[in-house]
């Protein structure tokens, strides 16, 4: 399995974990919120919304279409910061995001 192919199962596991933590929304944010120019759409979305609506779909598209992945990925540090104040146990989700960072970086 290539590093790029390792990304897809991670994306699905991240989704499962987010659902288990009740961090998965059924309602998509409005288009303007998704078009923020700030990193992680920090001015318009919660971090987990950015993961759900932008990061996961984009990476899935790249893998399925066999397009090049980004040269590097470093979402775990932001996730760690964003999840600090959450009451939910986000340790496994953070581990998955660290694995995603590594898999994307190794794929290039």
C-alpha cells in the first residue's frame, strides 16, 4: 500500500472518531464561512468543522483522483490547541490526526 493509499483509511477513521465524540455536524456551514482566507477558517469555523467540511473532503478527493497530496501536513498541532478546552476525550482523535500528518508528508 502506498503512503497515499494509507491516507484514505485514516480519513474514514477520523470521521468515525469525530462522530463518536459528537463533533460531526449534519448541517453544512454557509458557503461564505467555508471560503475564509484565514488558516483553518479560524475566523468562521470551529476547528472540527474545518476538518469535517474542508480537510477530509479535499484529501479524499486527492487520493481518489490520484492527484498529488500536499508536500506536508501539520494539522495535529492546531488540533491539540483547539481541543484543549473540550470536555471530550480527544486523545485518540489527536493520534489519528498525527498519523494523517505523517502519512501525507510521507506520500510526497
